[in-house]
């Protein structure tokens, strides 16, 4: 690969750019076909190199793997739960062994009472980091309609969402909160005072739990048209010492590192000077790219 060497573990002050959230798929956006192969990794690395990204982390949705089958209840999850977690890990670990700048991750869903069991099922793999996401609460989606939105008021959805993310962070089973304010996806916000309170709660939970938060450019391409998280929430996290990662949530190789100029600009704007690099679920800070 051109220009791709792993981020060394110390003794450097060169700025680092990581993209720590993506899903290995074939190039065609319409199909979203899973592609956990060395060729797919190569394609994602090519985009990363072209965009000056130093290191990428693969974070497939945990419900895609049959090793976790017993945890899933929704049709959406069960019909996708056909892939082999060992094969996924082996493919990425082999790329690591070859010296490619990739990290082994997973996007772990909030599953409420089943969280402990899910944590057990994925415990015996050499993760570099685990993302934590709340996409569903009690079987109802946050980021798909009708989902929670058909049942609860906007304020109730937000309170449920923040409670779920805080609970997930508090379990200690994840390292980074993905798209931390996903509940804004449809641009439905509670009253400003409630939003401020919930931002504070989320930031407190992140700080208490010792997780990082990701700055995700995916929100720019959702109805809300903004980065996750909101600048106010990001500031609240930084004030509490919560570190950040940067993320595209790419589902096709072309989207690796997409709009990272916007993510890095936001990070700088709120006074963030470092980015988190993970190895074996241990984190360190490197100068922000
Ligand atoms: Zn997600
Ligand atoms: Zn994702």
C-alpha cells in the first residue's frame, strides 16, 4: 500500500488522523453487501491513503455475527446475523500482521438487560477498540422511522436515548461512544434547556465511564446535516477530559475519511488538541491532524 505505515506507539510529534468507524462492504452503495475480505480492506486503505488518513479501524455491527445470535430479537438484526466473527477477525488480524495500518473493532449495540451476555459472547477476541451505539431501545429504532418517534414525544425519545447511551458507557464494555447524539438524526430536538441538561448528562456519563466520544461526519449526510456530536456536547465532553476519535461511518470504500476537514475543524474550534489511538483496548493521545 502506498504511504501506509502503522502509527508508531511513541516518540513522535507528527499529527495523526484516524478513521475509527467503518463497515466493510462492496463498493456499490445500493447493495450494502458485506465484504470481509483482504480485497475489501485494500480498497478502504486506498481511500484512506488518498485522503491522508494514517490509520483506519473496522467496526462491523455486532449483530452481523452468528456467534451473537442468541441476543437478537428484531427481524432486522436476525436476518443479518449470518456472518462468522472468527473469519472477520482473522481477515483484519492478517492485515495487521502484514503491517497495514488497520485496527480491529466492532460496533456494539445497546441491548439493555442482554448487555452482559453480549459482552461475554465477544470477550475472547483481540479487539483494539469497541464502539458503543444505541440504535434501538426496547426494540424501537432511534435512527429509523417510525421507531421510537411514533410512540414517544421528542423529549421522551431524547431522554430514553441518553439514558441508554449512559447505561452502555457505564457497563465498561465499550471504549468509544459512536455518533454520540444520534437522536438528532431527524433534526427533532427537545426544548433548549432540556437539550442542555441531556448534553451535560451524556458528557458526565462519558467522563465517569472513561470512554472516548467520536466526531462523526456521517451526520452531515443524514437529515440533520450536521456532524455528530453537536459542538455544545463536544465542548461539555472536553471540559470533563473526555478524549475524541474521528470517524466517517463509511459503508463503502469511497466514504473513508469523508469530510474529515469538517471534523478536524470542529475539533480545533472547541479546543481539542489530541486524538485517541487504540491498541488492544488501551488508548493514548496523539497530536490531532
Ligand atoms: Zn451506528
Ligand atoms: Zn456504523
